[in-house]
C-alpha cells in the first residue's frame, strides 16, 4: 500500500515536470502585453513602449493610427475589442520570430463600426537592443 502511494507520487511529479518543460519549450520572449498595448492604446507612442517596440511597428499596428478615427462621422470615445493569441516562437542566432493571431473591432460611442480585422496571422521580429528585447518588424500576409 505504501509503495503504491510512493509510485503514484513519483508519477505525478514526473507529469508535472514534463508539463512545465513542454509549456516553456521554444518560448524565448514575452511580448504579449507590449503587442496588446501597442494595438489598443489611444495615448500614442510612449517612452515605456519605446523600450520594447520600434515607432515604425507601433504606427503600423496601433488601431488609432490604422483606422480613420478622426472622421467626423465617428464620435469619441471609441471602444476597442481586441483578442490576441500567441501561436509559436522560433529563434535564429540573435533574432526571435513570434507568430500570433489577432482580431480587432473598433466602434465609436454610438456603436458605429469604425473598422476591424478578424483572425489575422501576424509575425513579429524581435531582437536584443542594448541588452533587452525589442520588436523591430512585423509581417502580415496580404
């Protein structure tokens, strides 16, 4: 009886260790929060973001830069519904490529659709700059 409990405990520990190792496999950088904030912020390119994403990439993904929110037909404030999922990461030398999928919808205060995109694959290029990672490019298939 005692021996079977020990075997069961050892098996549980092995499963937990394998799960943790599998979950952390090929995960080099964590850019989720920076990408989400870059897509959705209405505050523009900040000093905080500048340490983790280039201004060019920011301007190409930020919904307030991409969609025509200054059109007089739309009323502020805007509601942004954003979903982001990381699919995979790969690494070559000093560059990490992060594949993600996003969906975004932006509506004005009268619930009028300003724009949106759904289930869009996107790949971010991440490099170390001054000792910390920085998103330097993004690619979406046309």
